[in-house]
C-alpha cells in the first residue's frame, strides 16, 4: 500500500509540473480567476503529496518546498513561452499554506497508510 500511495503522490507532483511547464494550457472557468484557483488547488495537492510521497512528513518543509517549486516554475515558464507572474506565485503560496494548515486533519489517514 505504501508503494502505491507514494507512487501516486509522485505522479501528482510530476504531472502538475508537466502541466505548468508545457506551452499555454487553457484552464476551465472564468478567465479572470480560474488560473489562480487552479494554482491554489495544484499547490495544495503538491504540498499534501510532498508530505505523503517522498521522504518526510514535515509540514512546514513540504509547504516551503512547494513554494520553492512554484518560484522555480515561474522562472522556468519564461523558457517555454509562458508568462512569469508574481500573482501565480502568491496563489501557489496560498495553496501551500492551505496544505500546511489541513495536514494535521489528515494525520490519522497518513499514519494508517504508513502502517499498511
């Protein structure tokens, strides 16, 4: 079970990185806000995945790493024909903060998964 969960967590992180680094992707929803909502959701998922999948369950470390990944993606987007955006990074940080905040509620599930 642990291998399946960690593989799924890595797939979430890598899949979202690919989506953020391919040329322009149209996101569903009202154009003005949809992109930021997807950034929040994506980095919430990345933060939680970092806590489940890789090597540690340090909430703050996972949230900070997620924000660092977001900053790296924003810089890298210049090289793939996408625009760098400070507001995207802010939305990434909001998603990471939400992930940091709700992680204690998921601790019993994470403990159960570790025991399997």
